[in-house]
């Protein structure tokens, strides 16, 4: 693209120069015919007309070059500022078509860099916040036992171990999320029965649902086409959604996991619906962001979940070429749906 653009610039300047000379020459010839050759010789000699034509052509060519050079200089100056860490710089989209396209691409690039830098800062702040609590518990209990304030018994060691597990899960979730966002997540695809995926997920959460007094149901349509997916990763998606749904469904409520043909050909749609308070409207567009928690939204956050679960679910679904969305049901509760392509699509 760079060489082609330079060739266009050179051709444009040459064309401006040639057209200017030709226009002046044509004007000279027309005057010669109108005034007659004798009158023409008394007006201007041919050499003088040629010199004037060259001067005018040179001036026009310089103006054309400046029209191209100024936007290029702005992009170069902006690129230096970006290299220095200023991601808020933008350039005006002006000049020839190729330069306008270059400016548009440059602005899109700086917008992505600025958004990425903001996400990086937010991620570091969120990680520090999430790790602060388990580290405080571990440090407090360990120091208390070393100072003799607490006995080194099961009651005081169990919280330390539990918080260490929390940190381990958080770090593992962050690793999975960062790998998926970088497009480096390895999927071990194989044909998988959608009905079996749902039944396995429900079976693994049956005891937890019974303990919480929540009715857990599985519903699968007949004749579903096999999926070409990593069954472990899709099981992780269903586990994250079920965990959030059970967490925010009150005793006596119901959680239903369903799978049926998608609205588009060659797709299968999963849904996890609960009868909890639903998702706060201001939180609904952000439920799949990192570290979005029910506590952050106040009462009624519903199935928004906590930590990184839904962010991981979204990335895993997208890695399989699917889509995921959350909505509130008119009668109450929240539903999270995701669609995956079938093995034959």
C-alpha cells in the first residue's frame, strides 16, 4: 500500500505539472489563431510563454505536494506522540482518499490502544482489590498463630487454606481469561451431544441446589445435532452460569437449563434461567465484564454473578464461534443464553 500511495503522489504531481503546461500552451495557440500570427508575435514570444507555463506548473505542483504532505506530517507527528505513550492523540481526516483512509485507520488504532491501556489499568486495580481480602486473612491468622494469640489448630488453619484456594482460583481464572482474550486458548474439539452437556452440568450441581432448596431442572429438545466443541470448556461455561444462577436464586426458587435448536440454521441455543430478582438495568450491559459483581450493583443484581465467571464464559463461547447475551424475564428472574454452531455448520 505504501509504494502504491507514493506512486499515486508522484503521478498526481506529474499530472498537475503536465496539465498546467498543456493548458498554458493551448491558451497560447488559441490566442495565436484569434489574433493572427503577426499580432501574436507582437504579444509574447513563444519562449516567454513557455517559461511562464513552467513557472505556473511548478507553483501548482508545489501546492499539490503540500496538500498531500501536510496530512502526512500530521500523521507522522501523531505517531511520535503515540510512541511516547500519548494514546489520546487523533488526526483530522483530510486530503486525498488514501490519506483520509490512513487517518481513519490511525484514529481507530489509537482508540484501541487507549481502550486497551484503560483496561490494563482497571485490571491491575481489580486484581489488587480482589487479592487484598484473602491476603489479609492469611496474614492475620498466620501472624496470630506465630505470636501465640491463636492456636495452630484446625479452626484457625482452615480459613488460611480456604483463602489460599480463593487466590489459586482467581489466578487460574485470570490465566484462562487472558489466554482467551489473546486468542491463544487451545480448544480440544470433538463431537459432543448438547443434551449430554446439559445433563452432566445439572448432575454436578444437583447436590448444591438441593442444599439451597432450589429446584434444578434440565430440558433438552429431541433430535439436536452434535456440536464441534471442547466439551470441558463448554462444561465450564455451563458451570459458571449455573453457579451464578444458584447463588442468586432464593430458597424455593427454580433454575432451568435448556438446550434447543437455534433461531439460525446450523446452531444450538443453550439457556440458564432463574427465578431470582433479576439483573439491575444499569448492570445488564456489563455483566460479562471482568470483576463485575452483584455487590457492585446493589440489591437486585440477580444472576450477574461475581468475579470473573461470566467474563470467562463469554470468552469461551466466542472462542467456539458462538454468541452470549443476558436478559431479564418479564415475570422476574434472569436468563443467560448462548448459541454455538453445530459440527456440520
